[in-house]
C-alpha cells in the first residue's frame, strides 16, 4: 500500500507482534502520524457492527425501568462476522426494517422459582439463519441483564441494526485502541559518564524512572535499558542526570522513532481483532479515494 502525505511519500507496513481472536498487537512503520491516528479513529468509530437499536417492551415487572433494560440490551455485543451482508437502515429501501438491514430477537421469561437471572442466553433469534446473536465468551458466564423474583416477567422484542461507533458507542467493535510512538533511548559515552558513577548514584538513576525503563545489572554494575516501551517521555531521568552535574545532551537522548507506532487493539468479541483492522483499512482507503475524486472534480471545475 502506497499513500501520499504532504510533501513526503510513505509506504506503510505492518509488523505483527501478537494475534488472538480478541487481541491484536503490531508495529505500523513508514507511516505518517496523521495516517496512524486516522487508523486509530476509524477503528474506534467507523468499523460497522450489529447492535440492538429498537426495543419493544410488552411486559416488564422486573425491578428495572424499561429505559434501563433497553440501554443494557443495546450495549450487548452481537456477533457481526457477517456484517457485510447487511445494509445500513438509512440506505435500505424498506419502511422501517427488513431482513436486508436488521435482525430480530425476542426475550420472554417468567420466574417460577424464588429468583432467576436473565442473561444473554435467554435472548432468542427470530432469524436464526442470520448468524447474528449475543457474543459467547469462552470460560465466562453470559452477560447478566437483570434478576427476577417469583412471578416477575419480561416480554421483549428487539431489532438489531448495522451502525458505527460514531453514531453510538454500542456499535464500536473495540474496548480499547492504544496507539503510541515507539521510544528511542540512546546513551552517549557511558564509559566516561554513567559508568563512572557510584553504585548508589546508578541506583538513584534507575529509580528515577517511574515506569521502570532502566535496570541496574548487578554483575556488570552497569545501567541497562529493560522496558523501553514503558517510556512516557517524562524526562525524570534527564533531571537526575542534571543533578549529577552532567550535560544531559552528552549523556542520554530520549525521543520517539520517526514514523513507527505501536498499536494494541482489544475487541469486545463482535468481530475478530484481525477483521477489525482489515475493515478499518478498507474504510480509510474508501475515504481517501473519495477525497481524491472530489479534489479531481474541483480541479476540473476550476479549469
């Protein structure tokens, strides 16, 4: 993939670190900051998923208000692996909803014992062939919706529609997206600077970092970089170098690697982490193509 940004040319590349169904970690290299941040924002707000959007409560004698239950239902993650089959309701030709833009569910339960927990397992799909339904998490209990006492009941119809996180957070496919610069730490002439310090001062230097980037090698009695990705650019270590009477510019340099970013993406389960990123690239590409076309049209109009 080749993209143009300003006066410079970039060829973004991905270096995979870790990949699970619900978690993805990778380096994005040869990419401008604006591109990296655009990818982050698209992942959060513009990757489409299915979410419960309309709730019709026929009966509710539970302790919770109708609005409270509706809100809880809306935030239940739904399996959206087949999201490409569905159309946005605003673009669909139907009057309100249809099988092309929505999926229907029902929840009808009455407590006949002393108490009963209503969970996502009680939600039944009216369109079972749709493959859309509450996400089931491995080794975890289903999501609790509410609790009923004896003779209390719920009778609810729900309609799930396609949407994006920019419209409402219930459609966002991720719980978190972390994007950070990759730190770069370089020591200058350690032999004549830090290595000459006493063991006590070396320990003070290591302890000055609140995120424990450095460590003291007890055998070699030298300061080493242990967790470079923990660096938050707080410059506490530089202040400590100043207190030793050194010129910090001749001892250590701390900065961010140019055009290299670390991404950590956690899915809520509606989409696999890999699909989220691929869909985000697709959405971002579509936006760039649309901008390019409009700019070309503008140029033609000016001529």
